[in-house]
C-alpha cells in the first residue's frame, strides 16, 4: 500500500457515539480497502474521543480524529480542518449517522472522474429500526436487505428501490430520478484539488444547505456533477436536529443566492482565510 491512500473519507460527528460506532463498523467491513478515515468532530465530549481511539486501535487503515472546542454548530469549520488533514487526492464526505453498504467506497472509486464530483443520497430509517441495528446486522449486511427492513417495520416507498437496484437498473434510476445531483454532505465525493480551488466550505454558514453551497461553487468553477444515489448506498439513522433554526437557514439561503447570482467560485471565509 502507498504512503497516501486512494481515498480519504471525511466523517462529521457531534456527540452521537452510539450512531458513530455503527457508522464506523460500516467502514470496517468495506470491500475497498485503500482508504483512511478522517473524523471531523465539532466538539464532542470524551466518550466520542475514546470510541474513536478504541476503533483506530483495531483496524488496519488510518483513523485521524480532528476536533475543536464546542462553540455551537461549526460543522463547516471542522470540515475545512479535516480537508487539510486528509492525505488522499480524492475525498468522500459523509456523516457519523450514515452507515455505508459494503460496496460504498468501491462505487465512489469506480465512478470518480476528473472534472466531476459524485452525488449520492441516503435512505432515512425510523428511530425504531435505527436503534435495533447491531454490529452483526452491519457485518452480515442485513440492514441493507429490504426484506429484513420490512420485517422491522420499513414502510413501502419508491425509495426502497435503492436496496435492490443493480447494473442497468441502477443506471436507469440514476438517470430518471428528479433529485438534483448536488453536493450532499452525507454522500458526496470529489477531487481535493477542486475543493481547494474553491477554498472549501464557507465558514459563515451553519445548518441548512452549507454543503450544497460548496457544490454550487464547484459547478461555477466548471466541475460537473454525476448522479449515483441508486449506486452508492448508505442508511441514515434517525435523530433530533436541535441545531436547526430558521435564522441560520435564511442566512445560508442569502449566501447561496449571491453564490448563484455572481457565479462565485471562491469564498473568503474558507480553508484559506483572506479576511478578518
């Protein structure tokens, strides 16, 4: 294996060790092996630190814990720090409440292409199923089996096609989905050089579209997006969103409006600080 991995997986988390432990187990059983994990921790307490250290001690790939003090929702700031800490030329970003299917990284590596970023999705689980999933369900991939999920109470939905789609069906569904191929913080990947060209995340932004704004600047730069939501599969564990508020959403929408109108490719509030 080379000194630097083929892909760096950046996982954001904040005080959710139970969900993070399940997510990490999903990466432990990945079919693609040449990767590192960079945990972007927005100020979690010591339980999360201990969990990550214990996990890192028993896996063969590198796990880097990037942490800063808790001063409210600062996901964009910790993600920029994680970008700088990553060692691969290609980056995948997801969240610590999203368990990846065992082919998740292989799919991202297969579809990556210069001049593009990849846009995946997730499948939201109800709390009852989220809590019932244990390590053996992840190791044996039962939590990605539609029959198993239905027995657990999963409701019927066209979105359930994600679990069984293969080959041509995947490609067809990726082409037909009305969902835009945006940069989604729970399942998106792109070239580190492209992300640095736009100066990473805008650190003025809090919850609500902060990831999509990064993708909009990538598109303004000339990078195209590729839809893989029916190919790169992860399941989202349920939780409350205490950090969600209308003020931050409105502020973010205003920033995104300017990004689109002025076709901005750079933020002065990103990885490289050009303003005070």
